[in-house]
């Protein structure tokens, strides 16, 4: 049985990786751009409208840079997973499952703690589908 990823699953995984990379760029590199922090702070309903967004963005800058790098590291894990599938399927699948699981968890937390429902959906659903398609192959690979 061929245990490599089909095109649809690869596309989902690549989407998840790109999502992590985009949030790295937004949070770690462009956080202090008014266009970025205004949209994200409003989406997260933080701060209340009575507070100045630019001051709040400055206060949160280090936290968002840190969060951005978490996203970068998860994207790197996804890239490594894709790289390892032809060499060591179990390792490649395990890395991809970790990345997808992280995206699903982050999407759920985002949906519960903010009004960013569309972002949460785009983060969690493709990752959940990819996870459900990769896990059976991972299990079969472990049992060989």
C-alpha cells in the first residue's frame, strides 16, 4: 500500500504551513504597523475602544513577536515533516500530525477567546481534515 500523501492532503498541509508562516510575518515582523495591529486588536476585541490601539500594540509587542516565532517553528516542523516523508515516513507523519494538531488547538482557542471566527475556521478545519487523513497512514507505518 502506498502511504505517501495524496495531492489533496499535501495541499491541506501546505495551507496549514502557509498559515503559520503568514502569522509569523504579521506578528513578529509587522506587528507595529498600524494596519496590522488595528485589524488584529479589533478582531480580538482588545483593547476596549476607549484605549489607544498604538499604545496597546506597543505594550503587546514582545508577546506578539514571541507568538510569531512559535508560528515560525511550527511551520518549520511542517516543512520538515514533508521533507522526511520520503526518507522516514513515521517521522514525517509524526511531525505533520503535531503541526496539524497544534493548528486545530490554536483555532479552537482563537474561536473561544475572540470574535475571529473566520480565522479560527481557516486555521482549524483544514488542519483537522489533514490530521484525519494522515493519522491512518501514520498508524499503518508504525505497525509495519
